[in-house]
């Protein structure tokens, strides 16, 4: 039996900055996971991934990452995605730095 | 130091101009990522978890103060104020923007540095003994050979698209400080019975998912035969190495599958074919290169300031005891500057620290610096009378840690804090182990003990050859750390043995502590090192310390 489809977001790195970005329902790219479109349908996920791949001048390496629905939007389900949305643990660099300066 | 000639300078300028144009075409959309990726990798540019990463070669770990100052400039101007020195004597910048990289490469070119062949399936940055040119036990400075190999391999048309990467290390001393036996090919300067200098060649070492210890393919290659011999080895492997499976593509697998005798026969045949095409230009080049590496004029002076400080200042004495090594000139010393302050990221240096080290090299060290595969920085030539002043300056900048060879002198790869391939973090594990043993004030009592940590099976942190090796894995979505014991990165190289089931992130530091407690209680004398004890008593006391529950169950 095929595995049940689990919710996903589309994520990638930005071509110039190289930082982590997420595809929103409005077809824009956000640096905040909470703003990402949480995709619950497998066919829709494949279509959205094709959309992402068709923007090589903006994004690099788009893929589907597991996520769950949280109170403020999608949340990571694996520690790798948790690090990607936060930044490294040895310095307050990356997204945590940007958030601290908001 | 090797100085670029007009050819080198022009070559590098052209490469940088080509890459600048490639970056422009990627940004304007005329190159896809699939087209661009091999081009950026050829120039040392990776894409990691949070950003791009630029890997800059420090050939055989040697640099001067101007080059170190440029590394500081890159950190400050285009990165976040620091750089990470790696086990392959490279430096990695974790935060460059794609559009800035061409400018970074141009700045490097001004001091004769580049990022070429720090990635991709090529012959990578050649590494060497970090005490090269200074060690008391040296037969011959390995750097001229390393430079010859660098020039021969850079852009070598036959070796740009191989089945996999190829790593070469060179050592020139009695002691192996370059992990020769974990390289695809290692060159060791030796002398034969007739007193002639030549090279012992080892092949087929490597870590990664299938760790192997290198084997001797030739005990003595005469000087003039070295390049054709290496070319014959790489060429045989390039032809018969497996290209069907990237996990079986490294030469270690080729040697394993064919046997060293079969490979030797093939290499000999290939060598016979190509040797006549080497007409001596390589030897002329070698003499030219050699002249660049002549030793500085070592100054003579009294060592009284050193002796006085050693007697009077216990902090200086502790540092001198751990961080100095014997120089071939007796009133000089080799200084290893620890960039492993307790609790800090192993191998990271800030721009300010890089400048301090550059200034010390310029003022006291004949303008020479080295980077070690153990992720520290070395002042290879220092007159002993200057040591107190150097130590005082280092202390002011968080560089005075007295821990070389001790439990907090940990090798750690970037792991999941940066690396896209990682399965777990390594840096915080290293930070916590160092902090813990510093708090316990135990590390000088424990003595020589090397911990090496990798964040995935690729083994960039050399965990297989750590006395205690730690490998971070992802077990069902949780970080899990496997321990190996008894690894050895020297001439008596050995791959560590797995201790048993792994430990969770918050259990790994206590587990290391139990191993160390077991060692302290079973060692014969305070002089018996961890590795010696392990070799004498084997795994069982450590297993008992790591898994007390299992012992209870059996009982
Ligand atoms: C962060 C980006 C990095 C990536 C993507 C990366 C990737 C890899 C991969 C895929 C391998 C295995 C190659 C194979 O078995 O064929 C490897 C091996 C190795 N890497 Fe890295 N690495 C990275 C960083 C580093 C760093 C920071 C160091 C030094 C601290 C390093 C040192 C090594 C060494 C010494 C090996 C040799 C293991 C062997 O002999 O196979 N790498 N790396
Ligand atoms: S060992 Fe793995 S996690 Fe560590 S740097 Fe290498 S590839 Fe990355």
C-alpha cells in the first residue's frame, strides 16, 4: 500500500543570498515558514513543485519538506527543517539574527 | 613560500574572469542551476543549509601574513566576520552572497590564493605536514613536492572529470602528522640504504562510509620518477575505478576489489609507457620551486627570557608544555595556536584573531603561518626568547588556550549547523565536551586524547581515526551519536571499533565522561595514554562503562 501523504511545504534556497525561502499560496517566496502554503494534497504538491522548478532565476533546489499545521502557520516536523528555519546553533546567525533585528 | 610567476597570475586572472561571467549568466537566467552547479563547484562554491559556502584552498597549509590578512578581509567584508579552518587545510566562509563571490576570488588572487579544485571530482588541494620546514624530525621539507603536485594537477586535462575526488597528502618527517594513511594517495619522503632521498607511495586510504587504511604500493620512487609515477596511479584508477556507483568510486574500493598487487602491476605498465614523455621539465620546475622554500635565516639570541617566564609564570608554563613542539634549530620552537577555546567552535577564527596571528607571524615568525588538519594555526619558526610576548598577545585575543593534543582539542566538521548533507550536529557536541572537561579541570591529567566528530557518514571530521570517534546520525528523526574507540590518525593508523548502540544528543557528553572515567581508573600509570590503555585492555572496560544496564541484564 502506498504511504499516506503527509502535509508539505515547498522550500528552496534563494539564488543570490542562498538563504532558505518558502513558497506561499499567493505564489510569492517568503523567508518565514509560517507564511508558507501548507499543502495537503499530493497531486497539488507535484503541481506546486513544478511551479517552483520553473523559476530558476529566483530559487535553487526546490523540494517538498514535511510540515504540520501550527497555531501560527506551518511548523517543521524534522529537526533539519527546524534548523533551516532558525539558523545554526553556534552563533545567532541566519534567520534567528534577522528576527532578532525586526 | 611559493611566489606566483607571471604564468600563475595570468592563469588565475583568466579563471576568475571566466567564473565572473558564469555567475553573471546564472543570475541573468542564461544558465540553469544544473549547468551552473559543476562550474561553481570547480571554483569551491557550495550551497549549504542557510547560505552559499566558499571553500578557499590553503595549499599544503602554508601562508604568509599578507594572505592571512586577506582571509580576514574576506571574513569581514563579505561574510559574518569569521572563517572556519578545516581538516583539509582549507578555509570555509559560511555566508557569502552569490553575487559577491567573484570579488572575493579577485581579492584572493591579489595574494596568490584561489578556490580551484577545492571541490568536484578532481585532484583536491594537496595537504602536508603542518610542521613542514620546521620539525626536528624532518628528512626534507615536503612542501616543494606538494607545490609540484599542485601545479601538475591544477587543470590537468586528464583529471578534470574523474569518477570521484582524489586527495593527496605529503609528509617529510619520521612522524606522520598529515594522516597519510587516510588519503587516496600519500607521498612520504624517505631515504634508501644508499642515502638517496626518494618517496614511499601509499594508496587506497580513505574514510567516509567505507574506511580503509592506505597500503604501500611502492617503497622507493626516485625523485625524477615521482610525477610520472603519481600520474600512472591516478590514470590507472581513472580508467578502471567504478563509475557505476559513486559509493564505490574512490580508489580505496578499486584497491580493495583488485588487490594491491594487481594495481601495482597495472601502474608499473602505465608508468613504463608515460615515463619517457617526462623529459625533465618537471625536474627543472622542481628546482625552481625548491628555491622558494629555502629556510629563513634563523636568528641567534639568548633564550633567557623564555627560561625566566617558564619558571615564573605557571600559565605560560602550561601553555608552553602543551602548545610548543621541537624545532630543528634548538633555540627556536614551533608554536601551535589553539583555535579551540573551551566552548567555542573548533576551527573558527574571527577576522580580528586572523589579523593578530598575521601580525605575530610578521613580527616574530619570519612571516610564516600554517594551518593544521587538526584545525589549529601554527607559527612554525619562533625564537624562544619571543615566546612570552607572543603568549601575552594571544591571551588578549582568546587565542591562548593550552590544550593542544588534549581532550578539548577536538576536530569537528560543520555538521547540521551548516552542512546540507549532515544527519546531525557536531559543533555543539564538541563545544559541550570541551566545556565539561574544562569545568572538571581534568584535561591535563587525562593527557593526550583526540576526539573527532563528524555529522554524517562522509567522515569529514575524521571520526574513524579519533581515539574517541563520534558520528552523528539521524535515527527515526532524532539525532543519535555512535561512538568508536581506538582509532589512530598517525603512522600506526587504525580505524576505531564501534562501542555499541548510539546515544541521544543529551546523552553523548555523559557517555564520553564515562569512557574517560573508565580510562582513568584502568590506566597503568599517568603516562599511559588513552590509546595505549585501549590497546592493552581492549573494549570491555569501556563497554561496561558505556552500557551498565546491558551488563546487569547478563548478570
Ligand atoms: C560543508 C560542506 C561539505 C560537504 C558538502 C562535504 C562533503 C563530503 C563528502 C560527500 C565526502 C565523502 C566523499 C567520498 O567518500 O567520496 C567528504 C569527505 C571528506 N571531507 Fe567533506 N564536506 C564538507 C565539509 C568538509 C569540512 C568542513 C571538512 C574539514 C573539517 C571536510 C573534510 C573532509 C575529509 C577529510 C573527507 C575525507 C573522508 C574520506 O577520506 O573519504 N569536509 N566530504
Ligand atoms: S561529515 Fe557530513 S555533516 Fe560533516 S561536513 Fe562532511 S558531509 Fe557535512
